[in-house]
């Protein structure tokens, strides 16, 4: 994944910055990505169109709910839908790279708009119930499908020293936890797993990326010496790690 080169006024000699991958690595990655996307088109090739379209599927449930509201609720459909929609949502997430700054916003994805519209649909006037479990379908889909996906990116892809990746991750978590109502729910296991993974990766970055070698004062006073440059590089690397960690808190 490409990292943007940041040349800001606060940059110091030896401070790590996002570097670009070699052209061969970019080409190889893009080739593998294109192959995966091409193969993903075959996942539902033997499935009827109306059985793999989230909007059409939810429309059928909505019609059932309007005709038989009480029996619909008694069947706990709202609790089953997230599991039913899981593979359909995951297919739409195959090309999703949340750590990229130009990544598609969740709210712009077809599955999100379809589920959001279903969850926001007005309750049938014939229903005798005060609550509507379908209001929780979107939060549950996010909890069961999106949070594990983000957690996997944090564990396997996120580079805590990357400015662009850390900013994207921070913004994404802010949207999921605050703007998408999960912040008002209890701390689910999926959410806790995500938080624990962030903390673990930050600890690993400290253990692996922070080390300040000590040299005699006479050696490092010469700013052009190899020892001085090495010490400066590790020092500003430690500063950068601390900055990234603070932005995630």
C-alpha cells in the first residue's frame, strides 16, 4: 500500500516519514488485487439475482413485516438478519481498504444504504409492540461484520508509524463508534476485540520501533557523524510513535 510522503515544517532530520513502495511491489500488489476482484465476480454466479441483492432481500422482509407485524417480531427476524446478510456484505467489502485516505466511506456503500433504509423504516401501525428490533439491524451488521473486518486490518496491515494510515483508522473508528450509534450501545465483544488489537499493535510498535542508542557526548556533538545521525533517527522515530499513539487515544 502506498504511503504519502509528508514534508511538513515539523519534520526533523532522521524523523521517519511515509515512504513509497518500490514500483515492482506496487505492480505485483495491483496484479494480485485485480485477480482477487475478478474471481470475486464468480461468487454468486449460480445464485438468482434477487437472492443476492441486499435491497431486494430486505424488501421481502419489509413486506412480510407490514402484513404480519406481530408474527414477524415473534420470529426474531431482526436478530437473524445480520447473520443472513453477512456474506453479502463481505463481498462488497472485498475491495474496501479502510486505511487508505481515499477509501470509500461506509455510508456510501450500497449495503449500508439498503440496511440503513430498512432500519429506519416506519413501524407498521398494526403492530401492538412498542419496540422495533429492526432498528438495531444496522448496528448489529456493523458489530458482526464490519468491526471484525477493521480488526483484521489493524492486526495485519496497519503500520502505527504511517501518518496516512493512522489518520484514516482514527477517522474510521470515530465514525463507527460515534456516528453509527454503536457508542450508545454496550461495549460488545467485537468492539472490545478491536480496541485490544489497537493497544497490542501500539505496544508492538514501541517494542520494535523505539530504541535510542547512547553514545559518548563527544561523538554525537558532531551532527554530521554517523552516530549522531543514527541517534537522531531513533529519537525522532520514538517521537513519531508517541504522536501516532496519542492520535489513536
